[in-house]
C-alpha cells in the first residue's frame, strides 16, 4: 500500500482544501446578504472575492499560529472537527511516505546482439585456433570447458574477435574496436531503457556505469553524456574492477544518491556491461583459460526514480540491497587480473573460488534474511547462531581449564539453512556457470523453476558478467510459465564479484 500513499496524499490535500472552502462558504452565508434567489448560486465578483479572502485568512492564521491554533477546541478553534481529522490523517500519511523514501524501477532493457555477433561452440574453438597462440592441450581443455559450461550454440562475441573467422582477417583488439563494442552495447540499451521509462535524457540526475575490465579515457559515462546530450550538472560515476557483482553495487550507489534528493525527487540511470574485445587471454595457463570460454557480450540499463508520482507507473520497487565484502587474502586472490609466466594478461580464477563464494554468500544471506524471511524462519536461525556461539565459548573455557577431552565431546551444531522460498517468489542467481547454479540450488533447497531463469540466461546469452541478473529478471517478466510473475511477488537477485564480494537485492513487483 506504500506505493499508493503518495497518490492518496495528493487526493487528501484536495479534499482538505475543499473542506476549508466549504467551511468558509458556510461561515460567509450567515454573515453576507444574499442577492441570489433560493436554489440559485451567485458567482459574482463580490462572492468569489469573499470566499478567497476567507480561505486566505484561514491559511494565514494557520501559519501565524503554527500548530497550536488548529488544534484548539471549543470556540477558540479556527478549524471545524472534520477539517482537523482530515489534516491529521494527511500528516500521518505524509510522515509514512517520507519515512519510506522509496526507490522505484521505471524500466530496464537488455542488449540483444545482432546475428553477425553470434557464434556456436565449434566457431568459438575455431576462433581460438585462429589466434595462433594456443597449444593443442589448451584447445582441448577449452573444448571440454565449453561442453560443460551450460552455454548455448548462439551466444554473442564482439565483431573485433568474430572477424577472425573470415579468411584473411585477424582479431582486432584495439582501443578503437573496444570503444566500438562499448558504443554499440551501451547506446542501444540506454536508448531502449529511457524510451520504455518515458524519460528524456535531460531528466536524468545520476548516471552510474559499471564495467570491470575496460575503463577508457574519457570515461564511459562521458561517452553516454555526450551521445545523449545529458545535463551539465549530472552526477556521473564510472565503476571498474568490481566483477560480476557490480550491477547491484551500482544500484545501491544510485539509491544513495537519489535519497539525498528526498524532497525534490530525481531519476538515475544505471548501466551494467562488460567489454570482451580487449580481454581475450592469449596464454596457455589453465587458470586463465576459463574466461575465454564462459564470458559473452551483454549489457543492461535500468532507470530508477524516487519521485512519489512515479510509483503509479513503476515496474518494481526496491526493497533491500545488501553487499558483503570478504577481507581475507584467499578471497582477494581468487579472481585476480595478472600476467602469466609468458607475460600474457588475463583474469585468473582460483580453485578456492567455490569455497570463498559459499562463505561470502552465507554471510550475505544471514544479513538480508531478517528483512525478507518470516518470523518462523528467523527464530531457528537465531537459535542456531546462539547455540553455536555458546558451545564455542564453553569449549574455549574447558580447554583453558585443561578439559580438552570434554571440550571435544561438545556437539557441533550445524548451521540452519532457512527456507528463502517462504519470503521470496523468484530468484535471479548470477549465471556464472552451471556448477555455480547447481551449487546454490542445492544449498538453498530451491526448486527447478526457481533456477530456470539463471539456466536459460546462461544458455541463451552466456555469462554476461554483471548484467546477467537482468537477463534473468527479463526471462521471469516476459517468458517463464512454470512460475509466472504476479503483482506483489518479490524477486531476489544474487551476484558475486571479485574482491571477493556477494551482493543481493530484493524487488517488489508493482
């Protein structure tokens, strides 16, 4: 109901004004000589002027006496009881709306690559062979990775790399080719998102673009501002190096910036993408080769607003965002851009990434759980945490007293895994790979239809990095039949990023 409170507030103000005018007319009717015959209304200048003066007198009295006079009872009161009640209701509604400070999603759009960008698994392997830098063992390894990746036979690669399939052409990894990919992807999704949101570029107050591995000068934000002729006082932020979890970080930043405009309201444009052209690894170390088989072209643009009036036409309302950052050395190095022994640059994925991601996600879910889970699920979680802490402290005390054997007999209370399905209707799990989706489905005890959007996004588009969760939300919104989206449903997005971090966000369908 909070979505409709702003509208109710505006209607209430109209009712309040009508009641005040009505009260003035009644008061004047007993003091002013009537010139009209019974049953008729006199709209003379004198009558209208008298009513306006009476309304002005009431508002002047309200301002002069601040709050005390309107609340007086008896003969000294300015307002009648029904006007007081309406004013009180409006004050309560206004306070609730102000405390809510909502963030609405007006629209979002994802990049659909042209057919000339799409390649099959065999064509990907042929592109790798045409680089003339990979050994037969590396080619076989990438072929096995592709077969197990869960990606489909028509996913997008940038034209600068795809052109090497044509005879006589080499791969173009230049800055010009990289900019061309960025312009094609970003301009398309920004134009589409603004059109869906019915938002003119000059209405955008905040612009946030995240792209991990391509950060040119001038920035991608400057590129968009110049292309669409946005305002000169726009607040723009270009985020890099934050990995596949950066989109929800960008949404969180846009939310914080919009909420600084609590009373004036504003609009934010968030763009999430990854540029593949300059980031093809040309070495033979297996830890780096995964990036050549999993990542694909893609992008998403999201239009946000914190204006009360946009709640009526918004698609979704942002309920919560949570970001958990690991601080261990192991987590820091599990997704790491570096050079191999031959000096070839790439992103190395550690074997510890699954364990690190699991710990980080556990902390994230523990943080966001109280906001989305019913009390019946929160109580077992809190009880388990309390018991584990108690047994740990008791064990340490026994060891200090020399009772190691007794300490070893203390029960090891397992973590209680709450049923997030009781608080969330749809899940957008980052399409980082089939193993990632399988692991989260098992640990969170999700049904097949809960992970269907992630699997289909991986199949149809591959791992598009930070934008993958938006392809999944689009699938839920437009395609999924096994668990159709309905008004009032809650959607959770979960993504992982280098560093290592886990981000999550919950949206309410309006």
